[in-house]
């Protein structure tokens, strides 16, 4: 009995599979693929609309490569209101040579997508052996905030506002039953329902409120200081109380009960807040302790002005920290013997020295404080200058400024108005003139120093005039710029030089030269500027 056609077909397929398996290269020694695909050049295209509508497309394009296993799936993720999200799957796009040019995909917004603000979050790439990487915006090099508003913007449902609201949307709308246009501003306080009728036929309800009225409280006032218990009442249900300890405010009561009685000494921060976010707060102190005194200077830095010493009485709050208060102190006795009523005083001093203050409370307790002032300096800094050369030069001249002061130097203002934070500096000048430097010490005293530079000469002298030179001549004569030097050369060999006299004449002694010898004559001034050479032929 012969083989059935089905058996023959199965045998053929099995043999074909074995043949292709046999042809595959041995990959046992190949390195395993452990890297996810590489993603670059991500482009996100959004419709050019202020608010997107049903059917609008979000388009994503990217370059994706995986040279070992090949790319499997590419998904771009967007996140919206209420933790909603959608993914855009990117498919390969081929060029004319059947090679993958890039990957792209799109998403059409539908009535099922929540309205509000949407953001691009990440792009995930997976190869065919399940290596996957989720690329963030930063990793993709996307620096701008890729987002769009769907359905409406500038308003959120179930939110309270403390400012005016200007909703923008597509289609028509009713606000609390009255016609309302996109872009209108709502300023009045109240509860609102915005019903948006989208062009697609969908209806969206946005419920929100505007409340700009701050809550109130009683029992304490901002910056109040109390030497007895206080009872706090407030107009809203949400009130919190923080206690200042070890340098910071620590939450003591999150839901403060009404008619709260507070006895403990301390520094407090009360916050009363309504549902819209309006808040009223107060910092206050309960102080039942005798006063102390602290002092401060109007400046601790070196200064060339008078200094004001300020003293403030303070309470030691159970040894935790000190804080200012406004009652309890009778008067402050100044260094000159005058009394100042209250817990604060100031005193102006014109020179360095030690100054003693005494604080007396109503119980008669006295606390002394001696303040030492050492930072008054009314003497301007000393400034010296020098130049890199006083000789004539055709190069820039460097001016050096050095200064000193008991308060140290703050900066030097250069002639070009720039400043350097140093006690010395160098300044390069390229032409003659007067250059003013201003040296300022840390107390504010300023010394000006003007340096005059007159030895820069960058102008080349003119050509020399040369009289006839013959084979019997033992000198070269002519006219040139006064007080310059004339050089005579034959090729690269110098034959002689001479200084031009006060009448502009010169004589350069040379050995007699053969007829038709070419001589070169040029002038150089004291600054080193060289004039153009004159060519002379011996006759």
C-alpha cells in the first residue's frame, strides 16, 4: 500500500525545516543580546489648535534600531486627567529599498478620553528577545513640555479657584444655564457648572467654584505676643497649629478644635484655610518669662559710615530657643544715659569702641549688654602705580596698580569701567593718554589714581630722501624725520647707520660700493617703528 498524499506532504515539510536548521550558523559562541533597542530623534506632532477635539490626531515618529534581535514593539505613552492614559504603537516605515526608514504611529482622540491636560510621559522599546527599556523625556532629549489640552483648558472639574477663571473650549456652552463663549473671564465668586456642547455632539460638565474671601479667626493676631493663655476660634473647619522648636515650625495640631485653649509658652503659627485654598495665618508668641537682650549692627562689614546698634529684648522659651516679644519690657538705657520706652532701641556711633546697653523690665530686672564696634573705617586706601616702561615704544604699555587698606580692598575700577576684585591689577594700554583707576576698600572709601602714558609711538616714520650715490661715495646723505636713525643695507648686510640731526639731515658713512650696487635705505624711530625702505642704485 503506497504512502498517502498527506504523509508525503508532512515528510516534505519536515525535511525542509531540517534543511534550513542545518543551514543556520552555529550561534552557540555568539554574544547574547541583553540590550534594548536604541531610540533617537523622537518627533511628536500635535494639531495646531489651542484646544483639541474629538478625532484630532496625535502623531509620534522616531528612529529605532536593534542590530541583533530586531525591534519588536514601540509604544509612546501619554498621561491625562484622573490617572488616564493611552499608548501609541509605532510601526516600521520602509524606504524604496525595502529598508526600515523610521517608526511612526498615531492616536485619534475619542469621546471616551477624559477632557483636560494631557502629557507625553515616555517611550518604551522592546526587541524580539524581550529586552525592554522605557525612555523618559530627558533620555530622549525632549526639553520642551509636550502637552495638549483636550476638550477645554484653563479650568478643571471639582476645583476651587481663588482667582478669575477664563475657560477655553470648542463648541458652545452654558454657564449656570446661561450662554457662555470660549475665552470669557469669570470673576465673581460662586459655584459654577460649565456645560460644554462639543462639535462632535458630546456634552461635558465642568463643576468648579471661585472663592476669594479669606477665612477669619479670633483670639490671636499676627505678630501678637501674649503673657497668658489664649483661646482660638475660627470661621472655617480647617485650621492647623505649628509650634516653633529647634529652629523650625513643627505641626502640632492638623485639625484644630474650635475654641482651642492654648497655655504653653512658645512661638506658634496658626493657619486657617477654606476649600478653595484661601488662607489666613498668624505668627504669635505666648511668653511668661522675664526678658533678656540681644543686639545687632546695621552692618558687620567694614564701612565708612556711622553704625547703628539695635537692641531687642527677648524671652528664653523654656530653654529651647529665644524669640522677640513686644510686651514685658519697661525701658532700654542707652550708652549716653537716655531711656527709650519699649523693648527695642537703636543707637548711632561714629567711631569704634565699646557701648553698653541696659534693659529693665517692669519687675525691675536688669540685663546689661556691651557691644563692641570695630568695623568703622573712614580712611581711603593707599594706591601706587607704575608702568612697564618709560622709554619710547611701539608696543602696548602695561600699567600696574597696587593698593592697601586696613579694611582690605573690595575692587579696582579700570579705565574701561570694568572691575576686578583684587588689591592689585595690571592694565594694558595701546595709546597715549590719561588713565584713571578707582580703588574701593570694603568700607566704601574710594581713591582715584590717574596715570599718564605718553611714550607709545606706533606710527612708522616716512621714507628717507637719498642723495645720489656713486662708486666713489663714502657716505649716504639725505633728509629724514628728525631724531630717527637711518640704516643703509646691501642685501642683508648692514653697511652703516646714523642719527638724523635736528635739521632733518643725515650722513651714513659707508665703504665705496661698485657701480650698479643696489642699496636699501630705511628709517627707524626711537619706539622701534620702521619706515618703508628706499632702493638706491650706485652710479
